[in-house]
């Protein structure tokens, strides 16, 4: 197998591993608040929104140290250990207790920071400026396939159910825990960079492996990674991209947690309201996979770089927000266990609700594939710190969004995303134009990015 083939193999295994882990975790997040609502008449008194707020709050803070952890431990082992913590969080729902639920939320926040920093490192080291667009798209399409499989099961398993029984809950979460563990084991198949490096790639190989001859070298690497993170945080490019990244954190919260809860709370959807949560997740996944496939695999044929894709993403999202505003009752995100009988500006339509799910997924893939691509291009030598900053900003905004989702009506949540999305698109354009100028100075073809 040639070095390039081995690198592509690593990207595919990375994507498959994340697909299994996030089949479990994203399905868990999509149904958590609905499941918890059915538990709150027992001794359990947790909140899915509060849990997610804790996860993303800890996640954001942990990104300050995650580059150091990856530098010392190595990305492969970092991803394996992080995958175990994801599985433990999901397993809590088999027999939930309030203290275990919130404790697991803290630990998975730390694990998520390490996991995503290691992922960005692995993606970058196995790519170059000619393959980063393709590899970002391949990874994203595989990752977001997770939304399809888990939610397909939820759709059929919960068909016609208005209450989720203890047996239903246990069956689902035992299956999701096993799926998450399968993804964790797959990380062991990633080829170590010493098998794929060429003579000019020794430094990158050391970065991906985290090898060192002594504890002192490991400590030096950890300190250096932390310093790089702080230094990069104040560069013009990172500050501009942080606005775009902030938007992805807000809309991540909306499509992965809030929107499914809204659909499940609309009583006018009848006996299908719970199974529609699964169907919504499926169509979010279809949009994500379609976007990742088109914008990744066909990136070589783009003559205009990343900006048109990001522009498409914001237009698609604005259409989705407009339709959701007209279709969903304003109190849907914070409705009680009994749901809501309110009507927005039209009678709630299942078809419109599911179409909006597809648009949310497609728009999200536009932003995330291009952010992964531009970060890998701009910071090929400092991949771990750059991706840690990306996840720091994204996760802290997601934490804030999950917190206010407990209180804000739907219209205010949509308005916040519209404003931040508008400015995030503009700041991305500025960074992309500068990246194009850099390529032109090198004499490279702009379409290669």
C-alpha cells in the first residue's frame, strides 16, 4: 500500500470510528430530553439541556489543556480513552441517577476536548493542501452517517408511542453503549505515522504519534503545545474564524437537541410526535452526508474555493429558520411533559418539520467541512492547537445555547442564530480571501484548496 493510500485508509478508519461513537452519542443527545421528561415523575430530576450545558462548558475549558494531553499521550490512545468515556455517559441512561448523570456530563466534556483535538491532529497529518478538502469531506460524511442509523432505529422502535417505558429506554441505551464501544475499538486500526511518513515528514510523524524518549521531552512538548494554543488564539485569522465557529456551536445545539425536543412537544403531530424525533434525526443526517460528500469529494472541481459553499450554508439555514418560525409553536422548546397545543403562523406540518431537518443538516455540513478545510490549510504545522481553539469556541457557545434553551422561546433562539450566522459568514469570507492571496503568492491553483 502506497503512503497516500495508507493516509486515506487512516482517514476512512477515523471517520468510521467517529460514525459509531456518534451514532450512539448524537442519538442519545437527540432523545435525552424526551426520555428525561418521562423520568421526572420518579426519583430522577435531571435536565437534558443542563447536562449538555455542563458537557459543552467543561469541553470548552478542557480545550486549553487538550493539545498538551495529545502531545504527551499521542492521538490514537487519546481517542481510545475518550471513546470509553463517551460509552460510560451513554450507559448512565440504562439506569439513570441524577448524580451519575451530571458527573458523567463533566467527564465526557473533558474526553470530548481530547477526542476532537486528536481528531484534528490526525486529519491534518494525514492530509496536505491538495487533499485536505477531500479528506475533510470524507471524514464529515462518515461522521454524520451516525445521524442516520441511530435515528432510523428510534423512528421504528418508537412508532406510535406517546410514553417511553423503562423497557424501551433500557433496550435503546444498551444498544447505543455497545455501538459506542465498537467505534472506540476501531481507533486501534489507525496506522501509526511511522508506517506512512516520507523522509520530509518526520516532525509530523512525531506529532501524531506523541513519541518521545523521556518524560522530560513529553513535558516539554506539553508546555510547547499549551503555549502555541495561547499564541494562536490572538492571531487575526483565528479571531475572525471564531465568529464563524461560534455560529456552528449555536446551530449545533439547535439541531442536535432543541429541534428534536420541539418536534416531540407538538401535540398536533398526534401519536407520531415521538417517532418523528427519530425521523428528524435521519433527515439531518441525510443533509450532513450529502453536504460532506458533495463538498468534500467534489472539492477539486471548485474554482472559487470555500466561500460559495459557506454562502450556500447560510442561505439554507436562513430558509430553515424562516420555515421553523412559521411551523413550530413558540413555546415548543420549553413545553412541559404534556406537550403544547399552541399553533404558530400555520398549522404544524410534519412534512415541513422534516424538510427543515434536512436543511439544518445540509447547512451545518457547509460550515463544518469548510472550517475543517481552512484550519487544516492555514495551520498544517500547528494542527492540534488550532483545532483545540476551534472546539473551545464552538463548545463554549454550545454550552451557552444549551443553557438559554431552558428559558428562551423559539423566536429568540432563531433570532440569535440569524445575527451570529450573518456576521460569521462575513468573517469567514475575509479569512478565505486572505488564504487565496497566500496561495496566489505561492503560485498555487486556488481550486486546489
